[in-house]
C-alpha cells in the first residue's frame, strides 16, 4: 500500500489537536485511529478529525469516529470532523448509506473545523 | 505491518482467487486485487468504490467474527462474466453465522453489502463456516 | 386486534402466496400458513420453529424498516419442491435496504436468518424494495 | 390465533409483580409486553417475567426483555426471568443463537424466580 495512507496527530493551534487521516482506512488501521483519537481526547485539547484527504473508510472506521464523538460529548470536549468537497466518495458514501453524515459534528473545511472546535 | 501469512494469488483477465489468513492486515490486499480486476471494465470510480466497500465488509466479518480463537483461512474469489457481471465470494471456515447482540461492530456490515450488491447470498455450508456471495451488475445505470 | 387489510391467500399442497399489508399484526398469519404447509413434510417441531423464526424476522424487517411512512404491501410466498426443499420469499416495495446505525431493532435479524436458512439471498430489485429469499433443506440431519 | 397467546400481570406475592407470557409472541405483541413490563417496573415491586409457558419469541420480544432487564438494573429493581424445562424450544433457541441465555437473569422455575426476586 502507498504511504499516502496515514494517520497523523498534531497540535494545529494552541488548544486544538488535529488528527489527519489520509488515504484509505479499514479494520487494519481502525485500532491505530482509535489509539490516536483516545490520546487526543486525553490531551485536554479540543479534537478535530481531518477527513479532507480521506478516500475510503469501512464501518469499523466509522464506528471509531462515532465512539470518539460520543466520548468527547460525554467528557465535554469540543469535537469536529472536517468533511468537505475534497473528501473522497468512499467516505461520503458510507456516511450517506448509514445516515450518519448529520451525526458526526462536521465542518466543511479543516480551517472551519478548527475554528469551530476552538470556539466551543 | 502486512502479515500475509498465506497468499496464493492467481490473477487473470477474468478473475482472481486469494487464500489469506483471516487477519485485518490482509483486507487491503483484497481491495487492491479487486481494483486491478475492475480496471478494464469501464466501471465508474464510484461503482468500484462501492464494490470495494461491500467486499471489505464481508472480509471484515470473516476477520472479526468467524474465528473467535486462532485466525483461520479466508478464501476470496472474484469472477467477471461477460464483462458486465461481477461475482465475489468470501468464504471462511469458522464458527458459522452467530448472531450476537453484543457485537463489537457497528452492525451495518450485512445491510451495507445488501444495499450495494445487486444480490447478496449467505450460505452456511454443511462443513462449517460461512460463504458470502455478492453479485454486481457493472453496466452503467444499474444500481 | 388483527387488521388484515389485504389478505389474498391461495394455499395448496405445494406452497402458498400471501399478499399482506406491512403491519405487525399480520406476521402471525404468515407463521400460521407456514406451519400448515410444513405439516405434511415430516419436519421436526424444532425445524418448523426455526423456520418460523427466520421467516418472522424477514417479515419484521419489512414491517419495521421498509416503509418509513405509510405501510405498503409485503408479499410472502413459500414453495415446497420435491418435498424436501422449502423456499420462502419475503418481498416488500419499500425504501430498499438502508443500513441504520441507530436501528430500533436488536440487529440480529439478518444473522438469525442466515444462521437458520441453508441459503439466504437478498436482492435489491431495480423497481425498489427488498426481496429476501431463504432456502431450507427439510431432510432430517440437514442443518 | 388461539387466546393461549397472552400477557398477564399480577401481584403474585407482596412486593413481586409477575408478568406471565404464554404462547407465541412477536412484533405484534412486543409493544404490549413492553407496556406491561414498564408498568411493573414503575410499580415499586420486584419484577418477574414468567416464560415457562412461552412457546416462541422473535428478536423484537427478546429486545424488550433485554431492555427491561437493563432498565431494572439501572433503577436498582430486582428482576428475574423464569425460563425452564417447560419453556418452548422457540424461546430457548433464540436465546441460544444470540448467546443471551446467560444475560437475562434467569431462574429455572416460576417459584425460584419469585423467591430470587423477593430476596434481592
Ligand atoms: N463470517 C461470519 N462468521 C460468523 N458470524 C458472522 C459472520 N459475518 C457476520 N456474522 C454475524 O452477523 C452479525 C452481523 O454482521 P454485520 O451486519 O456485518 O455487523 P457487525 O459485524 O458490525 O456486527 C455479526 O455481529 C456476527 O455476529
Ligand atoms: N426490508 C428492509 N427494508 C429496508 N431496510 C431493511 C430491511 N431489512 C433490513 N433492513 C436494514 O438492515 C438492518 C439490519 O437488519 P436486522 O439484522 O434484521 O436488524 P434490526 O432489524 O434489528 O436492525 C436494519 O436495521 C435495516 O436498516
């Protein structure tokens, strides 16, 4: 697999941890995504998941995202998913099929997601 | 990262057969082979992505549910007939369909497969395990 | 209690066809017809009960998921071939398979059907709705 | 359908409400079972569900039972399901298929279920 498939966490700006997911992800990388999201949620910062360059996810990855969002909600941590025009069909399609698009707390760009999360 | 413990791949113009260990790390390989097979068929990127999703969910079930203890084999075969009909079979030799109220999954795998495939067939062969067969019409407009 | 808004039943020795409104109260009728059909086949009470469960789950899905707004029709047909193979089809003309993360159900319907039926087939016909076909081998010992 | 299909609630002994389910039950009667269980759980008594004469249930009925048990647990209400030799195959089979037999807080007779619930 090309190394375009990556999950990278960074402190994009003070108080906002961004986990950037690129390429395609499935049950083989879902545990790594979960680890990074758990760490971000434990960091005390707001959390953004950037799916702008994600091309494909399966239901195990969707499950990790849904659980992270629920976890953030319960712990009062600001949480946003950047999901926009550049996000791959293979991500949008699963969200549409499952009716989850509305339920992930999305923003249409990475910058908007960061601004939203920082403002919460 | 990729532990392909048993990979016997025989790609040809009209199909492939893969025999893999039921490990998460092997699932991307299946999508890779599938995309290779569909390249010449004129299927849209969206259709290929949908098919990749349905097949990934079938493989994920074999990995996550079929073998509670030691991972056994998963056989994935794909065949193109008349260039417009794709049949994908995912077969494990595990515990057989066991409905679980407390499944660790999201519970959308089977309905996702059914929604995308033109036909989804699930057999519980007498000699154990589960066989999932999906048929996809590749002609444009067909859904 | 039973609101059979449209019941056209044509039982005969080798099968039946029912056209019912997709209402919960109609599901027991389907089991009733099924048990009548299986009476002469020498199937064990346990096998008949299993088949009734699988068919109930298929009907429940049509009632609970196919028609978000007004209940439409469900067609249930059962056919015995050679006395030993039972094919049951449950067809609705609703929304088509829509995987829902927040399903109001327990999420075990499809796997229960797959576990009991010797083969489960789910089609999404072009003209909308969902067709579920289950095949049951009625010979003793077959599972 | 024969009227052997019934759901009857009664105060079997002081402090124990028993909901007796007879015959076969599915989505057509699951809402009625839920109503009676909700009422029993609201009555302040311990709750027993008697499945000794139940012949068949589908997954919508199983769901009502699981939710009632969870509800009882959260509210600290004693809860038992009587599930024994006389319980029909069509009940035991679904519990076995779904692995729920252990999870419903069962007792092997109606008397044992009542005694257990009263003692909790
Ligand atoms: N290959 C398999 N072997 C054993 N059980 C399976 C298999 N595939 C599916 N199942 C059972 O069917 C259930 C439903 O599968 P699915 O719809 O994909 O949801 P999920 O996998 O998210 O639970 C699973 O929870 C599992 O109990
Ligand atoms: N006839 C149907 N029409 C539309 N959607 C269906 C139908 N049957 C099943 N589904 C979808 O498939 C999902 C899984 O079905 P099932 O395994 O029976 O679990 P449950 O009905 O308990 O959710 C349902 O939640 C629903 O989204």
